[in-house]
C-alpha cells in the first residue's frame, strides 16, 4: 500500500507541474516556489540541527564493536572503539564516505533443519554507496548552472564522470548508476517480506521522488534536448535575485516537471528521514570517544539527593509493621529507651 501511495503522490506532483506549465504560471512555479523551497530547506535544516545540538547527553553512549582500551598488554581497536578525538574523526570519515557500519551489515535466514544462519549483505551496502555518491556527483555537476564561469572542480568531475565518451551528448555514468541503485533499493523494500512489513510510505516516497527527478533529468539531456543556455540564464537570474518573469524559449514542459520535483524535495528534506545526512554528524553514538575508563564524566545538571535511610523509615512505620507481623530491627520498647534517657 505504501508503494502505491508513493507512486500516486509523485504522479500527482508531475501532473501539477504539467498543468502549471500549460497554464504559463511561471511566476508561481518558476519564481515563488523555488525561493520558498530553498528557504524552507535552509531554515528546516537549521532548526533540526539546533534542536539536536541542544539535546542533553549526560552519559557517554558511543556505539562500539571493538576491543576497548584497558590494560597496556591488551591491544584495543583504535577505530572501532576510539578513545581520542582523532580516532572518532577517522571512524566518522569511514562512516560518512564509505558507510562502514552498513558494510558490516548481515542478514539472518532460516535454512533446513531448522538452522538459523547469518550471511553477508553486501548488495545493500553497494547500492547505498552507489546511490549516495552518484547523487553527490550529480549535485556537483549542476553547480555549472549557478556560476558565471564553470569551476575547475566541476569540469574535472564532469570529465571523470563521462570519460567513456559514449555518444553525443556524452553519457554520464552517474545517470545510469543512480537510476539502477534507486531501482534496487525500491524493489528490495517491495520484494523482501521482512523489509516490506516494516516499510512505511515515508520509506517509498523519497525513492520514487528522487527516481522521478533523475528520470526527468535523463529525459532532458538525452531525449527531449532542452535548451541548456536558456536554463542557465534562468538559474542565474534566480541566483542574482533578479528572476526572469518568463521562461526562455526552448525550455519545455519536462524542465518544469524537473524543477518542481526538485523544489518538492527541498521542502520535504528537512522533515523526513533524508535529514540523516546532517544527523549523522550530531549522533552521540558516533561522535563520542569511548573514554569512560580514562576520564570521569559527571552529569553537570544532576541535583544532590538526600536519601532516606531504613532507620528513618522504620521509625515512622514501626507500629504498623509490628501490627502486621513485619520483622523490625528494634522493638517499640528499645526505641523508646533513648527517648526516656533524653528526658
């Protein structure tokens, strides 16, 4: 059901973009909505990160899977169980750029016998890595539309992405990789019963939306031949805060669809699971060193608690405890003697 709802939702967005293009609502879809989407993205990300930064973390709760540093003659894992900030930085680097924890992901299957076995699950790691890296490279390539001169880094990225030089225009490998990776991630949620059971519409919708964005971009580049010079003139007008009041000639309906879906992704991003891009850096299970045996950590806002001893408790309830047969440390006569001596 979640997969169907996601398809219907994205299809409705595509129809809205087509109707907007046919009605020539450039001011709404080409000016107001892009600005609103960018502001929503920036403000939403800022709010989420500030909230995470304000969340109290009174204890060291790093996720570790290696030997902790203890005795000198026991070799500890400097990356899996870091005790210094440099170890944390190295672990974060591998986590962010290579998905180290996902690489160690395993799957559990029931075999004949019955026999429960664990196996490798590297296909998920490969698809996730391919998707995220392709998405990043495509974003870098699109920077050429927002600068007067194409940055050197963008030119190098485009050259490496199209070094096979298949056809004209050049075929970017990331265009094919991102479509294949998203397709794998989507059908994995649909086909595998255990994954499908726990999947929600919020898990399907981003995949369908990003696939539609990538698909419309592929259509523009290789099939419909959108006027690139007009597109850059339009994007530069937005960047310079002097938006064009009409879309340039040669920019077809497919560009409206592509632009509208990108804006929807910007609006959806800060409030969805996709925000893990920023959340991974704020996660206390990742960004903390496991040095509890080296440094004493005291909760800074822990209030002093004056405890109540058992003697105080028995003095208050001794008569009732004796009446119901509960054993007490002192009988009533013994507790009364000190009071008589004081008198």
